[in-house]
């Protein structure tokens, strides 16, 4: 499985599409909370889906610094590369 | 945003959701008549949202024990368990809990919330992992945060999901604390304990089970899910609270691991708070005896629970998956939940309202808690009111 950042980003965006209305364009700078309306509970559930999608463990503690789609993709990339 | 502006935003969000002039959170109780009835404003209400599962808050044995301790030892200990706050009653209650579970030792905490904080943060730390059920109580989440360990959630009561996450941890599963609840506070369902124990053994993890809502409710002598399933030896640490079936306030942990005792020296929520008052300890000791011998109370509690669950189910309300004293009505929107809650209150019935983000999966809950002290007639009355409200809620 590729651990390439751009591949992770595109898979993540595909995933986030399910959380947002069809007319929202998701780019790396998109803010998860303010633009995609992913509240704290949705974010917790999203983490479980990401863990399954990328077969990794994402500790909730690591979310403190995550605000944008890029931050999240970066975190996933970081965890995957460390494996 | 300034610190105070943030609170103004909280107020605005609440105002948008809740009707003016209705104290949904923090209903002022003026007078308490019994374990099941009280006065709110000028009206008599039926409590159907307390956690008084065995109805022991007015048990004469508990009242008398509390009165005597109050006169003998004063209103408070004014000190930590670690300093001047370990009276003979505190130590006796610890022995009685250990004896009740036939465990090596027990520790008493000031609340159940602190018991979870103390145990989770005392067991796990930076570099360790806590693996928790997604529907865990706030005290479990907060204990995890306090611990500094990595927090991983699994899907509620889904053991395959739990195992998948343990597997991903590789060797780290050996420094993983798994946390589950005997009966879940949100939906009232029970943990699949046999499977959880099997998996935690296979991965050499440690298991903590919070029996907050199952103490006094499940098992022949009321130990909780560990007794109901005969799996006490598979659970490393059991926590629980005095604030539900024991009718007072406080928390406990019991274990067969002799290391439990070391928590007294490192666990901040144990050390940096005053110990429970003598009267609290005394009434809890009396209540624990009643709970242990409470076969008849449990029979009554389960009869009431099954009666109400079956009635609401037949009426078409969407309920939690398993009958029990916590009966959660799952509503699609906060507005619907609020309407049901208000309708019940207008008929003199007090239940708990749980709105997002506190409710799981973004739903809203109207949660009933049944007591052994309720009568079958009261359950009938509640059922009738739910029947009457159904039309307007689901129109
Ligand atoms: C599952 C669970 N654990 C712990 C607690 C905390 O108990 P206490 O009221 O003693 O702080 C509660 C109470 O709400 C609970 O529901």
C-alpha cells in the first residue's frame, strides 16, 4: 500500500466527501470544523473510519493540532511512515 | 475570541436549542418526598431519571447509620485519604468491598468520577495505550486525558472492532488498558464481557470494567456484570460508584492485583481531594449490606424495568437494544426529544434529556431510569403518558 502523501490526501478527501454537502469543494486548506461542520463527535467517528481505511492507529491525543484537511492527511502520512 | 466571549457563545447555542424559561438542565427540586417523588415548583413529580436503582435513599438502616456517624465523627473529614481523611469507616468499607467481590483489596474514592480518573491515570501513562468503548462515560474519557496515554476508541460493544484495534497495536497491546462498562449509561445495554475477556487475555492487555450502573442491578448478590456472567476472574480492575444503587456519593475500585494499593501513592484524584464524609461512608456501608441481600429489590427492579421496556417498545418508541433499568428512548432530533421531555414533565414525570453532542451518534435521548421503589401502578401511569404523547411526537 502506498504511503505517498498525495495518495493519502486524495483518499482522505474522497472519504470526507461523505461528510459534506455535494457542493463543497474540499482542498487541503479546508477547515474540518468550520467549513465541513465536523463537530467533536463526528470527528471521533471519522477517526475510527480513517483507522480502518488506512489500517493504522490514530490516538485521539494527536488530534489536538489538527484543523485542516492537510493537517489530518499529514498526521496519517506521519503515522503510516512510522509503521 | 476572549475567554468570556466563548461562554457567551455557549449561552447563545443553548438558547437556540432550548425554549425560554424551562430549566432543562438543573431542574430545581424544592422538596423530596421519597425515593421516587419530589416537588418541583408547586407540583408533585415522579422521579424517573434518578439512578436510585434499589430505592435506598430513605432506607431506615442507611439513615440511622448516617445520623450516628454524623453525631460521632462530625460533618466532614476535612482532609485527603493520604493525610487525615482515612477514618476507621473508610478502611472498613474498603475491606467490605473487597470481601463483597472476594477480591484481594479495595480502595474508596470520593466520587465514581474520581474513581475512574484515579484508576485510569494511575494505571496508564505516557507511552501506554487506553482502548475504550466509543460510548464510554465522560469520567472514562477524562481519566484517559489525565493519564497522558494514547487514546483509541472502538465501536460501541463491537468486539471484532476492538480486536482489530488491538491487533494494530502489535506488541503495544501488552501495555494497553481496555475499558468497558457493565451497563452503559447511554443506551442501557451490557458489555459482551465473555468476548472482551477472551480477547484481552489473547493480547495480554489489562481490563478495567466500570460497574457504575450494574452494581446492585446484575448478579445474584448484585456485584454487577462480573457476577451475572461468572467472569470476575477475567477482569483486572472493577470500578463503580456509590451514587446510584447505593444511594449516596463516592466511588470504589476492587482488584485481585496486589499492586492496586500503590495507586494510593501516585494517583492524583485519590490524593488531592478530601475523603468522603463520615455520614456518607456510614450510609454506604449500610446500603452495601442491603444491596448484597437485596434479591427481592432486584426482582422488583427487573419487573419494573421489563414492564416499562415492553410497554414503550409496543408503543413503537425506538429503545436501546436491551431491557434494563436504564431505558433510553432514541429520538431523531433534539426538538422531538425536547417535546417528549416537556410532555412528560407536564404530566408530572421527570426523566433525563440528553442532547447532542452528549448523545451517541448525534441522536437525542430521553432516558428513563427505573427503581425498585417504583410501583407497578407508577409504571402503568408512565406507560399511559407515553401512549398519550406518541401522536404529537411522531406526527
Ligand atoms: C458509567 C459511569 N461511570 C462513572 C460515573 C460517575 O459516578 P459519580 O456520580 O459517583 O461521580 C457515572 C455517573 O454518572 C457513570 O454513569
